[in-house]
């Protein structure tokens, strides 16, 4: 039997996406060592198309901790958003209502900034590993075992272990069902998402409600745009030609007086909707963060922002636990993080149910939704609630 190469560190992190890398970065700023492992290559993560709206707190976290000034130079600050419904276009002014903005800055760029920062700091981050397993997670010395790209077996021994390994988390599945509770919801629709080479159709996002179903008109750059329309979760991507996609998008936004600028479609995929929350977010010496602990539908743009909010709290709690040599401190993490998680679940659910055509919806259902949307945009209190939720609640 081959003896694995052993590395000892304070915190072992499974998952080298934005959550895992940001946690490693924040821990390093507190003088805490970590090792990060991920089965994906760095190039694979860089080419994964993901959401692109950052809350004000997320931007501050990136900029103030030295990860990225690029988010301020190249990110597109949005002072509000548009809601299109009932044949009209309405603008929600975040700055006026909540004194905050959001930034259009793709998750891919967040990852690149973090990976570059960790590399420049000489951090121990290992991409492209295989056969990752976690062990002894209820002990005072849990470990991560894996094989590197050269076929060498490794073991990382740590004081605490963090599962930041996404919605299909291997770490989460190591927790006995009797020791956690999972709250799940499946939504009866999905998003058909495209990337296209075209100019911007609007300066900010358009959330479009229509009798044909929801559509979201987003952006990426001056020449590359991201758009979505509501579809069946089992929709066949190959059944949709470019012409058919553009025809459907134009029909949905055209009902509210909008017209899109078209161009070649370079990517298309169906994105299913799920909500999932794990409680507590700790088991023994292992803690969960980001999508490993919770997922939300994308309507409220909360996924990445929640992950960054998680690790901001987790870095503080881990530092305290190590300093005091007190595992009980870890319980504070779940309490603090879940408060924001459930507020985000509510906001995402509210946005989703208000904007999407329900299955078998009749005229009453659709007109009731328009009534709700009008109540939001015509009320300062309603618009402020939306603006505060969308730009994010300030961290304590």
C-alpha cells in the first residue's frame, strides 16, 4: 500500500471556486494557514459561465481586502434595474431608494482575480486533483485525501475542514442524515440561457413579465450579452435554432414595448431552479459554505453573493476557534450565516413567483401578478424593499 504524502495545515478547504479561494484569502489575512483542493482544472473553472451581479458588500470585500481593483475599473456599476410588464417599462432606482448599487462583473472574473491573488501570495491551492475524500470529520484532526495530476497520493491533515465544493457537495454527503436537516424546493420551470455577440439592448438589466413567460435581458460586455427566458425544466436545447430563440425573446419583451439587438449565439443551456438549505452548516470539525450549504433560484442574483457573505463570517469564526482552542465557537457560524441565507431565500422566492408564469396559469393568475408588480413600482415602500433586497443587506 502506497503511503500518501502528508501536508499539515490549520484549515483544509475542499473546493477552489470563489468561496474556497476567498476563504483562503481571508484566513491568510488573519495569519491562518490553509490548503485548497479542487478536482477541476483552473482553466475549466475559468471557462464556466456563471452569474454576474455583485452586491455592494461583495464589491467592497473584493476591493478592500486587496483581491481586485479590477472590479471597480472594469465592472459595470448599475444604479438600478428595469421591470417590464403590462405593456410598460419601469425603472427601479437603487441609489435613490437604498443608497447602494450593484455591479455587473461575471463570476468568472471574480474567480480569476481570486486565483491570481492566491497565486501571487504563494498559497497552497491544488487544482485538477482526483479521488478526493474526507476523513475523521468529527475528530480534532480531519483530513482530505486525493491524487494529484501526476498520480501521487496526498493527505492534508488539518484542524478544521471546510466543504466549499458546490451544490453537488461530496462533503455534505458525508454528514449522516440524522445530524442535519435539509429544506428543499423544486421549481416547475427553468431558464433557457444564451450568450450572444451583440451590442447591449439596455444600460441595465430588464426583468420582463409577459403572458408568454418570464425573460431576463442581462449584459456581459459591450459586445457580449447574456439573456434568459423561462422554459420547461426538460426543454431540449438542440430543438432551438438561433432564429427560434430570437423570435421567442423578441415576442416576450415586445409585449412591453422593448426590442432586442440580435447577434450570433455562442452558448446555450437550460438552468434548472432549486432551493436547498442545510441546517446546521457545521458537523463536528467540518463546516459547509456557499452552494454546498444552500442554493437559491437565480432570479434574485444571490448565489455568489451568499457564498462570499458565508466565508466572510466563517473566516472570523475559524480564527476565533483556533485562537481560543474552542470548538464551541464554530456554532456561531451557522447562526449568523443562516439569518442571511433565509432572507435571501425569501427574496429569491418572491422575485421568482412574482415574475414567472406559473404552470397552467389562467388570466386571473397573470393579471394578479401584474397587480403585484404595479404595487411594487408605484409604492416607495415596495420599491425600497426590492432595492434593499437586490443590492444586499449590509453585513454586521
